[in-house]
């Protein structure tokens, strides 16, 4: 029982990290139709920046917030490169973000070297149903819940959030009522960068991160997001939590080395099932 | 280096009727190279030819069928492991070389049944997932040597002749690349090739014009995987050692960079892309390992170049190096000559 609780909580925490990543992916895809391969890179940048700022003496809280802002700026830059040039198709933009991921590797190795890095989060653990659970896990869950509540308010209650939703549902109509679709796309990228960065900042104390850890992060984020067709943040959240718990259970009870396989097989299955419900005609009409 | 540079210049495309002459010239230079290159450069040349073989197949998949595979190295890996496993279990190596593409192609055909229902970014992620799964699973298998891999793969022997040194492998890789290019060229110019181009533009339109869309996609996916498997087989016999670490996800991305840089959907593009990227990396590696450079310099430089190349080419030269240069050339050339002998070049589909 105690082991189960431990796996469950840490699984939910990791799932919350994936959910932040996935919601960034969804925010970007809804507005710009671009699948952002650099989303995992935002998390790496966020996590590593936070570590550097902490070791340079910045207090907890300020360092993390600054790292999230840095990741947001990186997101904005990626947005400029991927959607700034007129006539870049979403498919080409995917390849562009792949290339930007490579560029980020070069910069990350220059700044932080090629070893996995971590930084101290909330230390210590609490005993829950006889299980030792890291406090950081609760921090991740709490922050993620707060962020999702804020996102809900942002998209539902503010003018900018509604403008973003308008661009997502019909870019042409959005432009007709005077919304700058390109700027909204960039805003979505900045938001995605911040969400990805926050995921990285929160997850790094739980599991060390290295420059090429972004591939696993993006596949996990994509797996969660694809459950809602890359368009529904709520479903992405559910998907991410399921994924996190499933991976944690497999790692705890089965073989640790198969936890990524579980996530990937889950992702493949979801995509197949979704694909079998859509015909080529529907997909081409949606383009 | 000067020899390589001259060759890459000659590899440039010549439109229309001089195409055959150019092909013969390139083939001649390619055949002479193993003999004139200095020793260490020959091994770079062999690896370049192996990459070019994979990239030719991937270019056909991306340019003609319009499908992106981010996991092509998975099939190189399957081919290499097939060759290594059969050879270490006493199967004649020539049979192993034939089995490598067969197993890789069959694996792709099986995986392709569910996978190819996906399109665009979903297929890209699905192929990436397949490779990650394969890497993770193979790393845990005792019989495949786990993460350490298989060592002591014997050298390739065909009819009593043992391929022993770099020059022999250069000719083997050239032969393999030649076969790949010929098969690809004949497919591209045939009726199925036109069908593939049609389905890259619109699957619905192609299907209503009578193109068996699912079958063709399946076939081209399996074929490109078979090329990758063949290249993997040569790699295993040449290096004599295979491990999951030899086929990272980055290798798959590298193949995509080569395809995009050269120009998807053209054979010349695949060859030029593989050559350009390999030579560039080689130069940067020389620079990065000079004295006074930090230890991480080669990695930083190569990542930066991959990234910059990919971004700049996709944004500013979306058709890729070879089609862009060929277009310029054609516009400059006198109209009479261009129209008379020019065979209509198939327009590759845009990369999706």
C-alpha cells in the first residue's frame, strides 16, 4: 500500500509536468497549426537556467520565475523563426522547430556542458499512508493545478485569451474582426515557452535533465496532447496524468527500463484509434 | 580534401540531355576516389556512401510519397543487427547481406500496416516512437548483446573473396548505392512513380484516379526501409561492431537534414545532400579537434550546423539545393538547347 501511494503521487507529479508541456503544445497548435518539436527544449532551457540562477545566489522563487521568463523568450524566438516568414506551411514549420532544437543543443552544451544537471527543489519528504513522498512532488502538483486554473481564467475571461481562442477556431473570421493573427501566434509561442519552461523547472529536481532529454519530453508531451487531438487542453491534462501514473507504476512494479516504452505504445495506440475514425477526405478538407 | 571538393562540385546537377554525361562523369569520379583518397579519408567516404544509400530511400519516401519518417535509423539498425546476428551465428556473410534488407523491409511492411494510416506530423512522431521503442527493447535483450551490442562481426566474404580493407568496402558501398539509385530511378520514372507523386499531393484525388494509395504507400515505405537495412548491413560488416548507441535518434534526424538540404524527391538531391552534410561535418570536426578548442567543440559545431542548415534551407530554399540550382541553371541556359533535349524532370512534392 505504501509503495502504491508513493508511485501514485510521484506519477501524478511527473504527469503534471507532462501536462504543462502538453498544454504548451496545445496552445501553440491551436492558434498556429504548428506542432512544435522544440517544446521539450523549452523545458530543458527552463530547468537548466533555474539551476544556474540558483547556484549564482538568486533566492528560490525568483530564480524559478526568471527561468520561466527566459523559456518564454526562447519560445517567442522559436515562434518568430517558425511562423515569422510568410507562407511557411505548418509542415515546414515542424521541420524548422526540429532544426531549432539542434541549434539549442549547441547553445546548451556551450553553456551547461553535456552532463545531466539538476537543482535542489523543495527538500524533504512527508509521510502519507506510510509512504515517504517527496515534498517537491506536492509542489509540482500544486503549481500545475494553479497554473491550469489561471489558464482557464485567461482563456475564458480575458480579452487576449478570447482572441487566442478566436484565432484557433477560425483565423479568417478572427482577422475580419480585427485580431492580429500573426501576433496571436507569437503570443501562443511565448505562452508555450513559459509553460514548457515551468514544466522543466518543476521536474528537474525530481529527475536530472540533460541537453538531449528533450526528445523524451516532447514525445511524452505529444503523447498526452494527441489524446485531445492537440486541440483540447483538458483532455491533454487527463492524458498527461494517465501517462505519468502509468509510467510510474511500470517503473515501480515492473522494469524501470520499460517505462518509456509504455508511454510510446500508448501514444501509438491513441493515434491509430483516432486515425481509424477519420478518413483521408476529412483530413484533407481540414487542411 | 581538394579531391573531395572537386567531386562535390561535379555532382552538381546538369539539366536535360547532359544528365547522362554528368551521371557517367560522377560515376567515374566516384569509382576513382577510393584509389586516390588518402587512407583516413576513405573511411569517411565509405560512411558517406552508406548514408547516401539510406538518404536515397528516405528522399523517395519524403519527396514522392510525401511522408516524413523521423525514425529511419531504426531500419538501418534492423539491417545492421540482422547482418551481425546471422554472421555471429555461422550464416554465410553474403546471405546476411541479402537478409539485412529483406528483414528491414519486412519489418517496415508489418509496422507500416497500422502506421501508415497516420499522416504528416502524426506519422513523423509515430516513426520516432518506433525507433525509441526499438532502441529501448534491443538494449535489454541478452541475445542481442544488450546495450553493449555485438562485437566481432566477421568481415564480408562473397565467393571466397574477403572484403578486408577500406578500399574494398568503398567499392562495396558504391555498388550498393548504385543498385539503390538504379532501383529508385526506375521506380520514379514508372507508372507507380507517377502514382506516388499524385498521392503526395492529394490522397483523395489520387485514389479517385485509380491509384492504390494504401498499397503504394506501404510499398515505398518498405522499399525505403530495405535500402536503409542494406546500408545497415554494409555498416555492420565494415565496422565489425553494432550497438544501440550506434543508431541514435539523432542519426534519423541527420538523414532528414540530408534529404531536406539536398532536395526531397530527387536522386541527385539525396546524393548531394549526403555529400554536402558529410563534408561539412568533416571540416567542422577538423576545426573542432584542433589544439586550443574545448572538448565539446566538435559536438557544438555539428549541432549548430545541423540546426542552421535545416532552418535556413526550409525557410529560404524549400525545394532544396539541387532543384533550386537546377532551376537557376535552366533559366540561364539558352532556351533552344534547354527545350530540345530536356527530358521533363519530375517535380517533387513539397516536404510535409
